[in-house]
C-alpha cells in the first residue's frame, strides 16, 4: 500500500518561506512522478508543481514560477516544496500525489499566509 505523508505547513507572514515535505512509502520511489497540489476553500484543487521520475525535470503553475521549487531526495523517499516570497493567495491545504498503478494522495498540510 502506497502512503504519502505531508509535513511542514504552518502560519507564515507574507514574504516569508516554508518548506513542505512528503514522505513516500510502499513503492519504488525513484520510478514515480510526484506532484504538489493545493486547494483553498471554495476553489478547485490546483496543480502547483510536478517532478518527473528519472531525470527529475520539473513543471510549475504560472502562479508560483520563480517562487516555489520542487525537489526530490531518492535516498530519503521524500519530495519537497520550497516556497519563498509567500503571498496571502498561497493560503491553502497542500497535498502531494503520485501514481503507482493508481492515484495516491496524502492527507494534506495547511499553509496560511497572513500578517
């Protein structure tokens, strides 16, 4: 059974930084593509960033390009989302997701950007 466990969320002031982590178990980590999504109240879940298996190429939503960085540590079976220059509109529950025969989601971690 694949499990994804996010951590690292919290309350931060505008302009601040947070690093989210997602620990993955139950699959061959180096072979999976991983994504971070977010969802704010009343809005649809939004794809934030993706990191591909193998070469590790990345893709970002336009709203976070230049501020967020997705990375992976295959030795630790963990994917990260470094979030800099945070804005109030980044406030959301952040989820990591992967596909290993089917889709798997983590439970989410709350990020609140507020002064």
